[in-house]
């Protein structure tokens, strides 16, 4: 599979996934657990069949290490989706998760004793400032939207603060998982497909803790408006159709990113994922009419500017443009 095909998978899969998730969340804001469970179950089944060959293939990395990684991965996934139940708008959710660079750098300095260039620190400052601007503006919107009684307004704001706290925790936990994954790959080599399977299979028993919530939302989904599935002609509740689309597009997105990591430099992967997030954000604002002020646009622009600076896209572009001139001078 070529790079162009992989990029198409990422953009089509991930953008469609964001749309289907927003359609679900708008009807049932607390449906994060059933969405996460469905995604994990689908990817685990696919991996069990095609990666482990029905359990016959032994893992290259010890399962004990996967248990640690999976605990972190499960926690991050559940908290990220559940945070949508705490007055967190989808655009803010996407912008906040774009702050993974900050968390990676902070934990890299603390745990791996890494040192970075001035441009890296500048880029992180820009990303932090952009997220801060968007967060403050969203906080004001929470207060405005709940102008009823002072008690209601305070309660809504406190719920929003809990949601922000959950996203912050998930961001740091995700960065810690990345560092742990990096050390594992250095020791045992890269086994991305294997890691994808175990990261989604091992946490499945953990969903028993959330079984009541998952069952309740399953009932709600079944009571949604029936709709006819195109081509197949089968009638299913609309929410189940949205969930199916979400699960399939999540798989397409993850597969696209996996192909990119095997065929492209990490810089290319980061740039593609960043651009995908930006397009998803724009689509979410335009199509779903999500509230987005001028300050939100400023914050978003600063976040993506910082991300591009971090990935050294500018220097790579300049080097590519200067390439022919440099070669000519050397030939002279």
C-alpha cells in the first residue's frame, strides 16, 4: 500500500470518525463508554483473527509489559470519551488533545532527561498559549449558556472544570504511555500491529466495571428512530448505525496511521495527523454549528503554528526549496 493511500485512509477515516462521534454525543452526551467498548471489541476481534491467527502466534513482547501499557491505554481512552459528559464541547476536546506535544516534552525532560532546542521550547509555549486561550473562551461560554440561577451556573462550571481535569490527566497519562512504548520498542523492536491487538484485547474485561452504563445506552440506542441502511436495505435504529460507522471509521483511521508509520518518516506522520485534526475541527465547527469565537480561531491557529514549528516543517520546506541551488553550487 502506498503513502498516498495511507494518507487518504487517515483523512477519510479520522474525519468521518469525528463526525459520527459528534452525531452520537449530541443525542446521548454520556455514551462515551459504549463507543469505547465497541471500538475496542472490533479492533480486538480483527487482531485476534489476522494478527495472532486465533491465538496461535506468540507475542514478541512479553504480555506482562502489555498489561502495564494496556492499563494506561484503557484509562486514557475511557477518560477521553467520558469527559464529553462534562460540558466539554467537541472543538475544545479536539484542541485539548492536540496538546500531547506539551505532555510528551514535559515527561521526556523529567523521565528520560531529554534536552530540546530553543525552537522546540518556543513551539511548546505556543501550543500551551493556544490551548489556554481556547479553554478560557470555552469557560466563558459555559457561564453564558447557564445564566439561569447562580447555583445552576456554578454547578455547570464545576462540571466543566472536572471535564478539563479529566482531559489534562488523560493527556499526561497518554504521554507516559508513549514513553513506556518507546522504551519497549527499543528493547524488543517495533511490533505495532501486535501492540494494537493487545492494547485493545486485554482491557476488554475492564468494561465489566462499566457494564451497567454500556447496557443502559444500548437500550437507549435501540429505542432511537429506525432507519434503512443503504444498499443492504435492512432497518436498524439510527444510533446503532452511527455507532457502526464510528467503529469502522476508527479502524480505518488507526490502520492508516499504522501504514504511515511503516512507510514514512515520523515527521510526515505528525504533519498528516496534525492537518487531519485541523480539518476535523473546521468540519465540526461548520457542519454542526459549534460555537466558535474569534478568540477560538486565534487559539486554534496558535496551537497548529506551534505544532508545525515543533515538527520543523518550515526548515524541511526551506531545505527542499534550496536543494537544487545547493547541488548546483557543489557542482561548480
